[in-house]
């Protein structure tokens, strides 16, 4: 299972990529492979403020709807509209075109709470 | 990421927290004789009705399409197999089941219901007449124990002395027998590849014993997918050999092993009910729109009085298929249904139909609103999405 070393992770299977004052967020390769066949993505509203671990998006596969959490406190500054037309991007490119939203960080120190690739790999066994 | 709603209760736990849970509870689940084969094929195994079952091997959508376009095989060994035999078997079964067992001949089967005294559905099942005085019923895994206990408590022997002419024996053979469903338009080719060019494919709803590799298997032309297909029942010892033979002989026909996920999307496109979701002891076959499988001309069967009353007065609620009008989130069980702002019912089954690439489902709605073509709304996470009540089935082969 692909777990890139340059990303951060949550226990709830989101990946986080630091981009200056922002973080880009998606779900991991492991998560997409467990879900399979993503058929619908409910994106967060632009400018929404979210606390860490607050559910702000929904990814639906054929069988299940799953909440996606804000990994840290922040404000939604970008959402991946491409997922509305092609939700399968999450399956095909979970770390690339399948990203879900970008948060403007409230406090960059919050990132210290997240897992590194090593810790996430250990979690998913 | 955390699962917030699922397609069916305690069943298709394919997302993360739940697959972890299923690992913890795997030890408590019963395993079919084919369990090791599923694991070898890389299936995602989940607890279902007390059994550890494959929910999918590669992808629900791919497996679904294999059945619609070619052929697929499902392990249905978790389903219960009850034998009813004896000189009084037919007459007694006819008092227990809604359809008319008297219309069966040796080698034929019918879909039917087992009801409680209130007309509520204990189980939906297929009863096959497999001998002059012998019947095989194939029942839902989750209900098998309850069905057996219910039937046993109603055996004539429980009432009084039974004359030989009325003798009925009930046997639960589930632990020693398994089965597979092989479904899809290429079934006839595959059947002859398996059983030889001279073997006769049973006709629709019929069942026949056929020799296979030194053993005998029962082949029924029945299924739960809407495609042509067969269900094959065998002793558990023969399961692995038969399964692998089907996979091997099926290769030229695009055969795929298929899990419970595809089984659910296939049946829902056809509006075949799922017990526990669309059917329950609180619902009767008339509300479920399945009166065709109830013979009210029979003088006596458990639940008959209530069904006659329901038929005369009309049911309060009816099970209706619906289709979403826009691309959007797929409907799921327990979502509320509205018409003109008024709440009229609740979704019992819903998914994104892989054949139609569109959200579809079934819901119980108040009978006054249960009209084909009616414009309704499904409430999904606080937002209402438009849908239309449709005719059965939701998917028709073009």
C-alpha cells in the first residue's frame, strides 16, 4: 500500500500535505482501496471554519457513506470541484488529482499532532 | 474517515473502522466450506448474519457487471437448507407457507413466504419439491434457526398422535450442505462445460440432480440477480472441488467470483426484496407488493386472516421502487421520504445502481402516495433530493 513519506496522516485515514500556510487533504491509498468504487463526494463549503476532527466532507462508495474530517483547525479555502464530475479520481489518484479540500491553517503547530508515514504504516499494518 | 451509514445492517462493512471490527469478531463467525477459497482469492471478508462472507473480491461494480454481461459465481452456503418430508409434508407445508405448494410437481420450485400469526414475514424462501413426499426449502441465513424453530413448533407431531398419512419430518441439513449461485447470460454455455454437452439445463424454477465428478449435486434454475442462472446445492465435502471447477471452466466465459456487495446491487435493480431490510415481521407480503406469491384461495395458512383483511382494506403503506432525478448522493436505508413537504415514509434499500449509474432504492410510503410517477424527495444529510416512484423492475435489459 502506498504511504508517501512526505505527507502527514490522521488515524481516520486522511493524508495532509503542507503548502505554506495551507494544507491539502485527501484520503489515503489504503482508505480508497478499502472503500473501492467511490461514487459521490460531498465537498465542504468554501470559507467554512472547522475544528480538528470535525466532519466536513462525505465520500460515498456503492455500499457506504464515510465522513471525512478536518485534520487540524482551519478554514476551507479550496475544494476539488473535479470530484463532482469524476469521484473515481479518489480511487485512481488518491494522493494526486483525488485531493478533496485545502485548509488555511489556524496554527501551524497543530500539525505536530499528526502521524508521520512511519506511524501511519504501523497503524494500517 | 469514518463510516456513517451502510447499505445493510451488520453486513457490508467495507470501510475502515468496520473491517477492523470484523477482524476482531471473525473468530465468532461461522465459516462456509469455501471460506479459504475466498481468502485465497483476496476477498474482503465481513460478518454477515453470523457468517464470515466475502463482500467483494475486486470491486462491487466489476462483479455486478460480470453478472449482467457474462457470468458470476456467489457462495450461498450460508443460506439455510431445510428438508420437509413424509406423507403429510405437502399438506402441512401448505398451512405454513403463503404460496400454493399443491401447484408444485416433483422437480419444480416456487418463491413463497413464512408468516407469523399477524401476517408478518418471518422469512421469504424458495421451496422445491425434490421427491414425491420430499421438499427442500432454501431460507435466509439470518433466519434459518428461527425458521426451523417455528416450523418445528408447528409440526403436527406437536399437536397430537399423528397417523402415518399425516407424518411430517423436518430436518435442518444446513450444517452439512452448501451451495453456489451461478448467474449471468452465459450460464447455458458454462452449464454444458461443467455437466457435459448432453446434460439438460433445468427449465426456469425447476431443480434436478446431476452427477458431477463422482458426486451428485442439485441444480435449480433460480437466482436473485435478474439474470438467467442456476443455484447448485451440494454436500459440504464437494464444495471446494465444485467451486474451483466453475472458476476454471468459467474462464472462457468471463466468469468472476462475486460477493455480497454485487449480490445486493443486482437484486435491488430487480426490486427483489432483502429480508431484514425490505421485509420484516412487521411487514406483510401485500404491503411489500408481493401478493403474487400469496394464494388466498387456499383455505388455511398461518397469517391468512390478516392478509385477507389487508387486501380488503388496502395496506397503510406500500413498498415502492424509486429513482433519483439528479446525479447526487446515493439513497441509503432509513433516509426519510417526503412528498410536497410531508413525510410519507422511509427508504429500506438504496444504492448507486451500477447498471444505470444512478441512485435507486425502495421505500415504504403511505399507500395514498404510492403512485407510479409520483414526485417524491429523499432527505440526505438534511437536504432534500428529488426522486420519482418507478415501476418494477428498476433495471430492464435493453
